[in-house]
C-alpha cells in the first residue's frame, strides 16, 4: 500500500498496524477490501484528529492573541500606504 505521510515509514507503520489487524479479521481473504477499509478508516481518523486539534486551537487564547495582532498589523500596514 502506498501511503504518503509526513511521518517516517516506521511511525506510519506503527499507526496503521492496529487497523491492518482489524482489517485482516474483517476481510481474511479479501486483500483489496481490507486495503480499501484501512485507507478509509485512516482518513476518517485523521479528519477526526484534525477537527479535534482545530477546536483546541480555537479555545487557545494565544491563537486569538496572534490573530488579533496580525489583524492590527494588517490594518496598520494598509493605513500607512
């Protein structure tokens, strides 16, 4: 399976191994279905992780402070022109 990730091959393998074990149980003789299921499940879990991190970032006051400073800098920069 060609899986592209910013993680190294060993880290990616460690993350996907539990999914492969489940897929082998669900689809013991159907390799293509097992691979498709692993890819779909990895994408689903990745999206859930990204959503969780987005919510956490939205609740972080440092993120809001940085956004506010960036907006002030943008407005100041536009006013100087």
